[in-house]
C-alpha cells in the first residue's frame, strides 16, 4: 500500500493506493495526527479510491476505535473508497463517531469534500 501525505492550507490530503494492508492502516492514524499538528489543520481527506482489497469487519471496527481514541473529535475526517471496499453499514464511520470521532465515509469524492468544506482535489 502506497501512502502519500500532502498538507494544504485548509486540510491534509492522504492518498492511499495499491493493495490494502491492514497493518499499515494504524500507521495512517499516527501520520494524520503528526501532519495536522505540524500544519495546524483539523480537516483530513483520505482518498482511497485507488485501493484494492477489503479489510475485514473486525479490522474496520478496530480502526474506528483506534482513530477515535487517537484523534477524537478534534479532526473532521472524510474517507473515500471504491464501492467494493465501502460497506453500506459504515462500520468504521459509526464506530469512530460513537466514540467521539468526526468521520464520514463514502464512495463519492464530492460528498466527502462537501463534508469537509473544501474544494475537491484533482485526480490523475
């Protein structure tokens, strides 16, 4: 899984591509915290539209828990994934939000950007 972090004036853009690696997903949480604190920003767009594979329901739950624990409600996070990865039950979103997080998950980049109040990034 390749991860690319870009700090913008209004948000942090995280681009994830390649084969999904559950073990690296927790690394993303730590890097979000580091980049947002350094840049003084509180909005995060995770563009996972180029990811392949699918995390288990248990892993999504654990990721939501860990994300809420580390990031809390101080950050507004939108996660965009392709339809074959996104679950309609939104377990990651619901788990994080039920524990004080502020997460929105979707398959639609425009919805994610509207949630964050940012312009949609160019995709190549």
